[in-house]
C-alpha cells in the first residue's frame, strides 16, 4: 500500500506541470467541436441542478426523510454560491494579473517557456559549451597549472609549516594584484597598519559566535555599538543588526517588509518597485522570498535615476516597498530619494535605501557634493543598508541593516518555539556568525573615527 501511495505521489508530481496545459487543450478542443454549445459555467450549473433534482426526488420517495429536503436545498444553494464566488474571484485575479503584467514580463515568460521546451534538443550543444569553459577555467582564473590538488582528506594531518608554506606562496602572488589599485568592487581598504590591527583583533575572537551572546558579551556589545554608530551617521535610531554583507542586509530588509507591509496587511502576492540600476541582490531576495519585482528602466533619459513619477505609475494595492540606491553600484548615481520618500509616505509603503556602497562616504561629504537628503532624515525611509566591509574599511564579511522602527526589525526575525532543542531565534538569515568579523568591524570604525572617514571621503571625491 505504501509503495502504491509513493508511486501515485511521484506520478502526480510529474503530471502537475502539464495539468493547466492539458486542461486548456481539452477546453479548446471542446470549444472547436461545439462553438455554440454551453459554456463551462453553464455546464457546471446544469450538473449541480441535476444532482439537486435527483437527490430531491429520491428523498421525496422516502417520506420519512422528507425533513432533509430543506437542508438539501440550503446546501445546494450555498454550493452554487461558493462556485460563483470562486469564479468571480478567479476572474478578478486574472484581470489584475493581465492589467499589471507588462510587455517585459510577457517577453521573459515567453523566453523561459521556449527555453524549457527547447532544452532537451539543445542539451548536447550546451554541454559542449560548458566543457569548453571548464577546460579554459584555469587560465581564465589565472590558476597555477602545477598546483597541488587535494580531493580527499590526508591519511595523516599535514604539519603546520607545510600548510603555511603552501598558502603563503599563493597568498604572496595573489595579494600582489590587490596592490595595483585596479581591482574594482573588491578591495576597499589598504595600509599595513590597519591590516595588522584587523589581524590582531580577529585573533582575540577567533572562535566566538554571536549566537551565544552570554558566552561572548563583548562581541554582542560590539555589534550593538556598530549599529548605533552607523545609525548615528545616517540620522536614524540604533535599530538593526550586523549581517554577512550587502546581499544579506537587503535580504533581511525585504523579509521585514514582506512580513510587516505584506503578510500583516493580508497581501498574498507582494510587489517591490526598483530601477534597472538597483543591485541584483534585490533580484535574489525577491526570488528567495517569492516577491514580484517591478523593474523600471532608468536608461531612457540617460539620467540613470529612479524617478518618482515612473514609480508612481507602477504602485498597486500589492506594493510593499520601493528600493532606491545611494549610490547605485554600476554608475555611482544617487536616486532622488526625497521624492521617493514622499511617494512612500503618500501610499503608506516601505522605502529601502541601499547605501551599501555610499553608507560610509556620503555622510562625510560636503553639502555641495550631496545636496539632497538620502537617509533617515526623510520620513518615508523605512530601512537602510550600509557595508562596513566596503568604505567602512572592515574585513570582508560584515554589513549593517538599519530599520526605522522596532516593529520592522522584529518582522525580520526568525523565531521557532516548537523545536526539540528549545526556543530558537535569529535576527538574520544566518544562525552561527563569526564574532571575530564583528569585532574587526567595530575596531575599524573606532580606529578610523569621524575625522578619518572625512579624509577618506574627500580623497575619493577629489580623485
């Protein structure tokens, strides 16, 4: 019996992708064979009526069950009402879907569908291309052709000097590339003195884990102070947490808005509006959290800005958040966040400002460089992200996500009380986190200080 149940489950899973297509094909064949025949709705009503009449006649034959007839009438009427409501609801959903489904969405859907249909016929060609890329991967990644490759654990552990020697040879060669100053979007810090400080701080909390704040209270304090210092320069309240990078900060902010501005408002199909210059981490967040992303082309007028007028045209009853950049990663242009803030307040939706790149530069620039507000001074801004591991000059693996209110931050938490191991709560997507990196981020902020960040911002702006 269990084997048969498993077989049926597998069969249904395999047939499920074709259910709508098969149903549509049957309907088209039916309509072509009898163009003037009854509609599906009429057929459904006729079947329901026939069942009702048949049941009523049989009940009347048995006089002792005649009292059931009124109940059957009620059930029949309610059933038809439920079918009608379901039909109307379905029509409204289809109408909404078609009204807000843009030409670019149709194009993407068509391309994905065609690719899935063509994939079995082009798999061999795709595999050849993949094999060619793999063969060229070593040269593309500048890997040492005579390097030692290990695919299994050594029988006996390697000696420390062997491990250090093997890594140091590679590190010396690879780190030389970082000193050229020509690696974009990867390295933001320099200087031997600062690097030495980071190494020493990392060693202090090498094995720490913020998941256990009672064991490492100083790491917990470091995180709280990072949030407070970052919030201060962005004119916000000290509400937020440290994440593993800009991507997780954006993921965390989107999750919070989905919960507070989406689920708690009864929105089943949440939507976020962004510009084509937005970081693709937002695409990842929307894919993971099943959010529809409406992307507005910012290249039309060569301004590369997300204009409020274009955003307003895309706002619907399902919109939960606008996503803006300060500045955008590809072009370094700040969106008109004051205009977007007014729009967010008017429609009572969220506004996330992605300051992962500019969070530790823009606050220290002169007013003539950044004349318009971009942070929590604007009432419509509900969350922000700023990377400490970029121009905060911390070691790689830390960022800060800030929220306007505690309610929004609480909406980003994961909590589960029914686990056999007890209550489990995390403020971010990660469970265990490297406390050493949080300590390094704290050390970077307090060692550079306000004047240090002002000097660095001036060097960048005048470059």
